[in-house]
């Protein structure tokens, strides 16, 4: 068991909720002036360890250590949360007190890992449910299982999505590929949003967040099918916002720029692996070069990270985010400006 797992287990022992912070004496004993005491401040909710010496205890980053249970009592379904952005969103909602339904398609092991992290490390409740989001039956079953496990559902985040790593121009896009992308990205978000509109709690706290992409604004060549599939999501979400009038359920879109996940790197990989290419350092340098190009376009000169998006989603689904409604929030560090 790792130190952090041990600490989380310790925090859970005898507490229905973990204490906000635990100070662990890791090594050494206080000298007469107390300076040799080594401490670790451990935040069970944020899953972080902060080292500090006793003589600097006042300088421990209290801001970082501040915990929040703002979603206590809320139930959240996060599709595509076995990996990438969805995973981080599930962990973040879990660490803020929500009971989370981790929806996955192929990576059962990774989905269970997320569930365990929420349960053990964040002292929350979570279950994993397999579903193909493009199947009405599967999505209904997700909502059924969520209600069985946790009761009324408050939050739906649709993060499941695919990007065919071919970067085909439209004149090279097959109807099969077009349909595949729309089936998961558009139909999947539609089916789950429709179910949410019927079943989310009414009268306050209901939230739908659909994940789109900044390529809808950037209109990058090679992303025709993908961008169109996400543009449709942005449009129906705005219509849904109006149709939800009177229920106090908000519906928004969060549209990330390039985020360092499997999807991004799979895309870059395939982009450089052209027919006839030979697997040499020169070829793989192409991946690095592409990442550098993406970074260079960004005012922060870095890729987005899943936590950049999860932090925004947390705000949108929280009570403080209620006035944010019917919006497409492009979160790309300014790449698109
Ligand atoms: N990464 C980026 O640069 C970026 C930028 C803009 C927007 N986005 C959008 O952000 C969202 C998340 O992307 P990501 O980068 O986190 O992708 P990712 O790392 O490839 O993860 C995709 C997730 O979607 C799930 N999924 C795929 N097809 C599914 C289906 N038919 N039914 C249910 N689940 C399915 C996968 O489940 P399994 O692994 O269990 O199969 C996985 O959990 C997507 O909507 C994507 O379009 C990503």
C-alpha cells in the first residue's frame, strides 16, 4: 500500500467523512527548539501531499489545502470517465462530495481504478457502469443503475467521444467514418442529454454539461466530421437550455482546446505515421514537433491538462455556476484567439 493510500485509509477509519487535513510526523523528533520536526500536511480530498518543516508550518500552502464538499449529496453521471478528461472530471466531482457513476465502454479496469480512487482516496461513493453511449438501451440502463445506487440524479457530464486519428479531408472521409463519429459524439450526447432532461432533479442543482471541442471555432482542415459532430452538440444544447425552462436545470457546453490525453496523442501518432513511413527517431520526432507546434500556438505555451477542464466543469455544475446557462465555454488557454 502506498503512503497516500495508507493515509486515505487512515482518514476513513472511524470517520464517515475524512478530516480536512492530517498532519503526519514522518521522520525525526523535535529538538529542544522544535526545528528538526518533519511534517507532512495531507489533504484527503485533494489527494495531495505537501511537505513542510515544523519551523515553516505557518507557510504551508493553506490555499492549496482548502477543501470543498460543495457537491455533497449530489449524484453525477460522467460518460467517458475511464480515461482522459472524463476521468479527471469524475475524480474532481468525487473529491467535492458527489456520488459518481463512472461510465466506460472498453476500459473496465481503468473505470474501476477511478471508482476505487473516489472511494478510497476521496472517501466518496462511486460505481462503474459499462455502456455504449450511442445505444439508447445502454444509456437508459446507466440512469437506472445510478438511481438504484444513489437515488435522484443531479448532474450529467457527457465526455465520451471519439476522434478518428486519420485527419481525413472531407473529400477523403468515408460515410462509415462520418457515421461513426456522429454516432458517438452527437447521438451519444443527445441520447444522454435527453434522458437527463427527463430524469434530472428539478427545482435546483440539475446540470447538463456536454463536452465539445475548440475545433468548432478553429475549423481546422482535416477535422471536418469531428468538428461538425461537435457543432451539432453545441447547437442542440442551446436549444435544450430553452426547453428546460422552469426546471432549474442548466445545460452548457465546455469546449476544450488540445488536452494531453490518449485521444490527442493517438491522433498525433497516426498523423505522422503515413503509409511507407519507417519507424525511426526522425519519424517519432514528428510527434514531438507537432506537440511543440500546438504549444507554440498557445499563450501559455503548453498543452491543456485534464484538470484545466475539470476545474471549469466543477464550477459549472456547482451552485455558484447556476447563472451560467446555455453557454459554449471555450477552454483552450487562448489558442483560438
Ligand atoms: N483531448 C483533447 O485534446 C480534446 C480536445 C477537445 C475536446 N475533446 C473532447 O473531450 C472528450 C474527452 O476526450 P479525451 O481526450 O478524454 O478522450 P480519451 O482519452 O480518448 O477518452 C475517451 C473516453 O470516451 C469513452 N468512449 C469512447 N467511445 C465511447 C462509447 N461509444 N461509449 C461510451 N464511452 C466511450 C472511452 O471509454 P473506454 O476507454 O472505456 O473505451 C474513454 O473513457 C471527448 O468528447 C473529446 O472529443 C478532447
